[in-house]
């Protein structure tokens, strides 16, 4: 998909120079950022779904508490 952005010419030039220092094109830097942004949103959504399932599971611990020594038994 192609996306058109409007930015100040000086901003675009400085961004292009920064991308070049990273050995990338400005296009690649923007693509990488968008992929990262989309991944962060997806992880947040997955975490919210997990949390909701946990809260609505009806599971009970019946007074059980985490015991560090028990967890480290081998």
C-alpha cells in the first residue's frame, strides 16, 4: 500500500539525512516504524483479551499464595 504524507521540507530533509546515517532510506525507516507501531497495538490488544479472560474465568485460588521456596524446588 502506498501512503502519502505531508511534512515540512526541512523536516523531510533532516529525516532523510538521519535515515542515511542508519544505512536506510527514509521510506524504510517509516515502514519500520509503522510495523513496530502496528505490533505494539496488537500486543496491547492481545494483553487486554488475556486479562479479560483471566478476570472472567471464574477460577479460584482458595487461599493459595505464591511460595518462593516451593516454586524453586527441584
